[in-house]
């Protein structure tokens, strides 16, 4: 049985990270490299990545495996 792993990346656009942009970009890129490494190590594992942005409003979603999105 193949496993499915979901990675959810969340990007803060509220301005609260002002001054830390280079650290945030470095961390984001590091996560992408880690996911790529995992994909190479486990080619039969399904990896799914979501990307969300927020500013003054935060939306929370649960994504079950039946592909129905609920908030």
C-alpha cells in the first residue's frame, strides 16, 4: 500500500515578518529541498503540497482524502 503525505505551506503576508524575509525564504526553500529529497528516497509514496497565503484574515481548511474541502 502506497502512503500519501500532504505538506501544507503557509505564507504570512501580514507584514509581521518584516525584516525576516531572507530567513523566511531560506526556510521555505529548505522545506522544498527536504520534500524533493523524500520524493527521491521514496518514489512510490504520493506527496501532495498545498500553498496558502494569509494577511489579516486566516482561513483554515481540512482536506480529507475524499477531496471534499471543509472549513
